[in-house]
């Protein structure tokens, strides 16, 4: 389903700060190694800037352009990566076919189900359930910041046309409970007020995806 602009921008920022940044650092480290440049751990943007200055100018120029897109959008990052970075840095990028995409989806689903089996925290369980519901009913993957209940709540509204009414209703009710538990919608309530109710309803939330198949 299409995402509202505000939600898309929030998720874009999360991807840029995590997966995209990690990929950029990996490419930077690879190029440093191939050019016999010793770089320190790339923990900060300053570390990356210093490493770029040590590379050959043509390589540094291409990677600097890629680095700048980390402050823009995922689409711009991917565009720069595929059109310029891949060629200069000899990266083999391939668009997944339907079979590979399906395998990726199923693999992520299995991994998330394993996480769910071990998780006990209501917030974490709920996020994993929403991710599994998205995979099952929307046939896609999505990355969400940990503990971002407002993002999960907005995502449920986006998914509503694809979800059975009872699934949507139960998830929305549990979201409201979690938000109240955190004091985001009712500051008068303390954490202990709602914890028993959260725990009592947790098995029902788990059951929403307990029958999920490959």
C-alpha cells in the first residue's frame, strides 16, 4: 500500500541512518582496502570524511556523491548507487526476480517468527507481530524504528484495506493500550496501571500470526 508522505519520510530517514549508512561504510572500507589505505573504525561522519580524503580523487568523488545522498532520500541513494557507485567501485548489483523476492520474503518471515518465539516484552512482541502481519497481508518487507509506536499506529491505518477487520481492530486496540502505558496519550496513568492488562492480552496478539505459513 502507498504510504502517506510523513510516514514515508520517517521510514526513509530510518533506512538512511541504518541500512544505507552501513552499506556506504562497507563500500568505503572495501575501496580503502583495495587502494591499500588504512582507515580507522568508521563510527562517525567525521571518520568517513577523513577516510574519503585518503582515497584516490576519482574514487573519493564518487563515494562523496553517494555519501551526500544519505541526507536526502532512499530513492536518491539507490539511484546514485546503481548509476555511478556500482560502476566505479565494481559492485555487482542485480534486481531480484520473483522467485528470489519470494525467497527473501519467506526467509525474513521465518527469522521474525523465531524472534517472536523468544520475545516477552509487550512493545517488542507487538512490533514483530505488525511486521509479520505486513508480510502476510501486504506481501512486502518494511523496516520500522524500534519502539516507534506512532509509526506502527500509522502503518496499521495504511494496511487497513488489506487486513481482516478483526485483525485490524485487535492491533489498533493493543496500540492504544501501549500508548497509554507509555503515557503518550494519558500522562496521568503510570506504567504499572496497565502492565497486567498488556500482559493478559499478549497471547491473543501472538495468535494473530501463530498460523502464519511460508
